[in-house]
C-alpha cells in the first residue's frame, strides 16, 4: 500500500519535472514546478516527515515560486520564446547525468544490502514529527537557529540596497 | 474508507486529504470535459480576444514588472521562512516555557531590525514622498 502510493507520487514528481524542462511557455514550466513540489511534499508525508511536507508547500510552492515568477517577469518572455533552443552542453550534461545516476545506484545498492525499509524521518510514536523537530531545533541547534535570523536579515538588507538604487533613479 | 485505514494507521489522517485532492481534481476535469461535449463551438476573432473590462487591450500583458514589486516579494519570502520556524515553536511552547519565549523573541527581534530598516528606507512606501 505504502509502496503503491510512493510509486504514484514519485511518478507524478518525475513526469511534472520532465514537463518543467520541456515546455516552451515559461509560465507553464513554473506551474509544473509547483506541481513537482506538491508531489515531493506527498513523498515527505509518506516518510512521516509531516513538518517538512508543510514547509515544502508553504515555502517552496508558496514563497520560492514567487521569486521564480519574478525572474520570469524580469526577462522579456515574448523575446525569449523566439530564441531557438540549443543543446550545446549535451556532452557535459550526459557525463554529469551518468555520474549522478551511478551515485544514486551506489546509494540504492547500499540500502538494498542493509535489511531496512524506508527510513523514517524522525522517531515516530507518542511524539509527532513537528514536535521532535522543534525539540532538536530549540535545544541542540539553538545557535544555528539564531544565526538563521542574521542570514535572513542580511538577505533583506541586501535586497533593499540593490532595489533601492533602481527605485530612486 | 475502513479498508484504507486498516494496516495503514500511521498515515490514516492523510487518507481523507488524499481522497479530497483526488475528488477535487476529478471534479474539475470531468466538468470541463462534459462542458466541452455540450457547448456549441463557433469562435470568431472578437470572441477570442482577451476581455479587459470592455476596453481594447493596449499592449502585450507579459511585460517586465516594476522593480518595487520585487522588494515586496523578497520581504514576503523572508518573513514566510520566519513564519515556518514559528510552527514548531508554537507546538512546543508549553514545554519550552520562558526559555523558548526568549529564544524566539531574539529571533524575531533580529528580523524586526530588517523590517524597520525596510520601513525607514521607504521600501514599503508605494508612492515616493517629497
């Protein structure tokens, strides 16, 4: 049952990811990317990582996609649609793809040899995934968590400084 | 329903969610398909032109956007990430107590500096003053 749903969501993710890179209309690509994020979130749910699934939908399908659409709006789409697509990096892409495939095969071989099924993201039981994540975040990883806020602050100030110049002009 | 829940108890709460999505998507597809079968199909240029409140379209809709939207978008992304951290904190609030409260206040405080910076710099004003 779990396997059936895994293959369903995995197939959905792969198919929508293929559509992301094969559509001509950039806006359609972006929408298929949202679909891919949703399928990946479903796989996270299957792995019992509910919090990660929620964040995947909230931050990736919500916020990161806003940034992608912005990049799409910043380039002039009607002009880019006229450009002929080329495959100049075909050989490099093939080599890197093979390398990645070998790596994934190696990892798969490793997990097949070990008598373990799908690894659960966190100890499930009385405590939920969100709770165990929170305990780790607010006790063991407290300092990295506070540093994240500084990182976000730096991103915010950087964006304002960069965009302000354009606005004042 | 019970058949789904048996032997699949860990993900039980998500079965209704999955069924909801399946029904919603199927409803949309079936409705469009039936409408396509039933409706007459007689297109002409006026009917196919995009409707803009009755005014003739001025230019291509897919133009480059004003940079001011970009600041709003990036501020949204950053505060969205902050909000994502608030969920586990809210779940654990009872356990963490004062310690957790101070932790989160420091986190929000640092981000508030950025918010006030954006405010003071006028990044949130839509029309430039002065």
